[in-house]
């Protein structure tokens, strides 16, 4: 979890720096990032469902 927080903090710092310098971010548009989030959720949903079923069954 610590890695995620550090990654987020560094990304936010880079975003602030880009804003201060008035440079356009090379990051993909927000809609693409939302699509990536959906892909990650789709990859993990089977594991979550299996864990829930195992918890309820046992």
C-alpha cells in the first residue's frame, strides 16, 4: 500500500509542477485513465468474487 501512496504523491507533485510551469501534461486524457481503471477492476473481479464465495461457503 505504501508504494501506491508514494506513487500517487509523486504523480501529484509532478502535476503541480506542470501546472506551475504551465506545461501540458504528457499523460493520456482522463477518459483513457478511466478505461484503464475499468480494465484493472475487470482483471480483479474474479478473484474478489471467488474470495467472497469462499468466505460465505466456509
